[in-house]
């Protein structure tokens, strides 16, 4: 039961309006700063009336930071990470919910515990693996003495090497595992009635066909919601793309924003930096707006 009173409604409206101001005001200042010239943007306080240099600032930011190639790299990176997380999370949750094998709940909780280990905590081992993805196998060969045995018998020294740095594979592969997505898919699969699985078995459907033809179509809203979240998350990644891409050809738009920040002795053109910020935030904003309906349905739909 929800009780409605004029006083309480007014208080709620005021609180919501204050929250809107807190959320929108920084974005509004960025937009206004992107419209000014250098003298105006460095005034204290900066005028809150829009200027007339917006297009010039946008063009300067686009050219100086090479945002065309960087935005393309970011779209490829974020889309691949989002798609990889959806595929891997759905398969992991499917195996945990629908297959009975020893230790499956232990595996699930081991995956879930990784939520407490963000990328920044495991950045050093992740970088080491990306520098040579075959290093663990090389270590196994060295510890067991197989590499020395092979060298003694054949005269060939075993040196396994597969570097992932400065490549789309190196950007995407270390980030595709997701405990959040696995948990979200698991919760959805648990709401699927057992009768659907039994009916699929009676129709001669195997596990793969049941997964592809039944579960995935039913989880379309969950899939879109998870992809949207992970796309925005990957788009905003700064530390990992900065470490994994020393070649500027594979840089992302977020990391390239540093080229627009005025140096200690450079021209304080914060108007260009703010214009570049608006360009970089546009693709994920468009995605969220387009996917909003399915995104909300995938998270809070009553049928789930």
C-alpha cells in the first residue's frame, strides 16, 4: 500500500530535483565550456552562457587526438568485450544450472568471489599473461622437466611465445570473463520452469539445441541489458588499454583524451579538452538511449 500526501509528494519532488541538478550540472558545465574560446573558458568564474566556438573546438579536438581511429578502436574493443562477456556468462550459467556435476556450486562461488578482485588488483599478472599467453604452459614444461627432455632428445629448445600486446585480442581477451554476467544469467535461468526443459527433452532436444533454441531467445532482454552494461564498462576502461597498447594504432578514445589535457607550460585550452570529452562520451550515450527499453526490461521485468 502506497500512501500519497501533498506534503510528502512535494518533498519527493524537491529531492528528485536536487538530485537532477547534482547529476546534470557537471555535464552542463562541460557542454558550456566546449562552446567558449580560450580567454573565456579560463575566466574565474567561467560564464555560464554558451559561446560561439563549439564547432571549432570539436574540429580541433577531433584532429589533435586522432579521434576517428581511436573511436573505431574503442567501438571494436567495447563491442567485443560486451559480446564475449554475454557468450561466456550465458554458457557458464547454463552449465551451472542445468548440469549436475560434483563441485558445481563451489565453482559458481569461486567465480562470484572474483567480484572482490577488480582489474586494478590483478593488473600485474594479467599483463604478464598478455605479454606471453603461453607462459603458464612453458612453466609447466620447465617444472616437469619436459622441456629439458625434448631439448636433449631432439636438440630443439622449447620456447613457447604468444604475445597479445598491441592487438585487439590482447585488449579483449583478458576482460571477457565476468562474475556479474554469470550471476545475472544464473538468476534468470533459475526462473525457467522445469517443464520447459522436460518438454524439450521429450521433443528430442539435446543440451546444445535447448540452449540455442530455447534459453537464448527467452533471455534476449537479459542479453541486451548485460551487453549494454559491459559495453559502457569496457568503453570507460583506462588503465588496461593504456598498458596493453604501446602502439598508438591500437589506442582507445578514452586513453587518447590525455592528448587534449594542457601540459604544465602549454596553452590552457580546456575548451578543446571538454569538446573532446563530449565526442568520446557520445557513442555509449547513444547506445544506452537506444537500448534503454530492453535494458530496463532485462533488469527489472516482472516476468523474470
